C-alpha cells in the first residue's frame, strides 16, 4: 500500500505545531494515493503520552520510539532509529518539518536511504499518481515544480505553510524498538547556551516584527521588542541584511536570501526599504504590513497595508492599540 | 591540518531571476555569478585555521561547469592553496552532487571538510551532511565558530533559541554560517598569485539526476496593497483592517 510516513518533532516532550502541519499534509497525500498515514515520534521515556493528538490530525498509526538519549535531537541517534522505520515501511513518501532540526536530519536520512531529497517544500500535489513538489529557488525569486525518482519520496515541508486540519483517525499508538547506542555517537553536545528571551525562531514564528536601517541604531530595538510583546508569544523579531551587516542584530534574525526565508501569518516590515533579496525571503507571508517614512520604498509594492510615517511614532502607537485589543 | 572547502557558483543575490523559454531553467544572460556567500564564510574559516596554526593546506573544490573555475580563482585569490573543478552540469539532485564530491574526497586525506550551510540558489541545505554520511564522517551543521584542539573540533552551532557547543572527532564535516568569519577581500597580490596556483579540472563522477524539474514559475504577484494613512493617526484603522479584513490579529 502506498503509505506516507510523517516524522513528527517534539521539544521537551511536547509536540511542535509544525508536526500537526506535516501529519495533515501527509493525510492529504495519502488520501490521494489511497494509503495510510503513519506518524513517528522519537523522544525520551514518557513521550508516548504526548502524541495522541497526531491521530486527530489524520494519523492512522502513531509509532513511538522512546529511549534514553532521544529526548533531545541528536543526528546520529535519530538517523539510526529512523532508517529502520523507513526501511520497514516500504513508504510512498516520507515528510518531515523543514525546521532547523528537520533540515539537519533530512539529508542524512536521504543519503543513508539512497534517495533524493527536496527541502523546504511550499506545496504538494498528486498528479497521475505522482507526487509533485513545489519548492523555492533563490529564496523565493522563483519556484520549481519537481518530481523525485524512486521511493520513498523524501520531502521536508516549510513550517507555517501547510494547513493543519483535523481529520480524526484511529491513531493507535504503537511502540517501536529503537536501537540507540549513545556510546557510539561521535558528535556530542557539551552545553546549550539559551539566547535571551523566549521568542520563537524567525523561521517558524506566526508573526514577525522586522526592523531595517530606518530604525537608526540597535538602541532603538526596544520599541520593536515592545510591539512583539504586545502581539504575544508567537511573535519573533526579524532584521534586514543591512542591519545585520552593521552588527545591530544577530544573523539568526536575518530575513532574506542570505538569511532565512519565512512564511508567517503576519509580517511587519519597519524601516525596511525592501531590497530584492529581502523581498524574496518574506513575500509568501500571508499578510504584510509596511511602516516606512519613504512613500516610494519598494516594500509598499508587496505590502497589503502600509503606513507612511516615522517608525518611532507609529510603532509605539501600534503596540498600544494591539494591547487595547487584546485586553478588549 | 588539511581543510577542503566545497564551494558553489551561484547568481549574485542582487540578481533578478529570469526563467528561460524552456520553462525549466534560469536564463543565464546578464547574471553576475559569485561564490555562494555562505561558502565564502567557509573559505575564510579554513584560511583563519591555517593562519592560526602556522601550517596546513586549504583546497577548494566545486562541482560545476567550466565557468565555475572563476569562483575557484576567487577562493584562490582569498588565499586557498589549490583548487579542483569537478566538471558536470549542475543539478537540483543534491545527493548526485554529494556522491561526486564524496568520490573525490574519499581518499583526499582531509582533516576538515567545510561547506557553506546552504547555497543561495537552490537553497537545499543538503550536500554537506550527505557527503558526511557517504564518507561515514561526523557532521555538525550551521556552525558560526569552531576551534580545533587535540584531534577534535569544538563548534558553536546556531539552533532555534540559542547556541549549542558541540564536539566531534576529526576528520569531520562542518557547514558554516555567518558568525565569526567575515570573508576577506582578495588583495591585488592575492589575485595575481591566484593565477599561478594549481587548478585541476576533471570530469565529475556524476550519477543521473533523480530530481526532475517539471517547470519553473515566478512567485504569485501579491494583490495591490494600500496605504492606510500617514503617521500614528493611521494606526487604529490599520488595526481594524488587520483584525476584520485580514483576520491576522
């Protein structure tokens, strides 16, 4: 049977939102080719308690591999465990999130399985029984529709793009044996230094507040942080290349062709003129708001809503209005 | 200490992309090609490692058409010692590219194999870790800084929400992101010297691509937006539109 495997992602024992998206996408493809959806989750002991949700998003079977050492992502442990799962299933396709974990894992798994890989897909379709994958080139200046020879067809899916929809299935949890030998792992994490704040990564956030050169200096970022706080915990800070090059903000926040390509529900571009390589990285956002002093800035051409004005006056007011709405 | 840096010829990020008449490829006319920016970080990292140790060799390798020799010369001008061009048509099949590289690197005796964390054309972020798997080497991705000590490499890796300090034994494969390594400009002396440095060309052992491009397209045009107003007085109307029309708040 042409079944589809969805590799779900957990952090600290809780499933990440993108896992629902990947399982839902797998459900739609499996329905089109007449197969089942199997979801697989790796984690530390107890993770099985947190995966029941995957049935609600369309998994017929939920494979859970629990082991000491799999609580946190480790490439060698995860690849070894997942190679067996994929080989054991004779799958039509394997989907996983194009998160930073997924993009690290997918190529290793593909090489081990000797199958080609399409990373960061933004759309999937089944045409004449074949899976057609749409993925960005040049950070979104163009899109390619590709097919992959052989099976399984391995594809990572961009977060925030695929609709998570409920499609209740039995979702019976089945424990799998995973061969885990931490003593054989060569790559070891010595320590993890958490960055300040609890904001999500810009590549996965549902709302992004991005600042550009119009912010005039790193000392003014507090007004963007305040807007981000007003919006809520799903909001991340972004930055243009100009401000990262100037050393105002870390590269991890950079949106664009030499940074991250993003697809949030809502994108605020504050003091960003809209260079072609920035636009490429954010133009698939669902709604774009531009705030810029220069009415001729190219960013207004891609924005759904624009305010011509001084960010230092507009942004604090915006934070205030959003707080009012939230407290409504 | 021998470092091999794998680089790629890509269109400059300021380039406007035009799709060819066949609808399946990019029209190369008028494109300015550069070394992919992340690969430049990797070249810089290898050069700094060699300089700090006072010994070693930096070799740059690419899979591509003859014209990719230009990008190898750029890396030689930055200070790499020699270059290898594995001639093949570029493909979107990262695994085919990885196999061609692995065949070349298998017996090359590298202590470190470096890649940019992604190429800014296909954005696949896959060839580096694939080469590591094919060669059975440990691999650390998205490294902003690393040090070599006692046969090990200690990497600072950018992950969601922080930095991981990760250690791996040599030889190892790393993919490099923007971090500590600001690429140097080639000096005039470097550019002159690069012309005399060895650049070996040979055919890549390239498998047939298993990624089939059906068509290319431009991103959907966004519907014409509107200017809501001027200055902070426009904010309440913006918030109303975001809530009621865009349903984004």
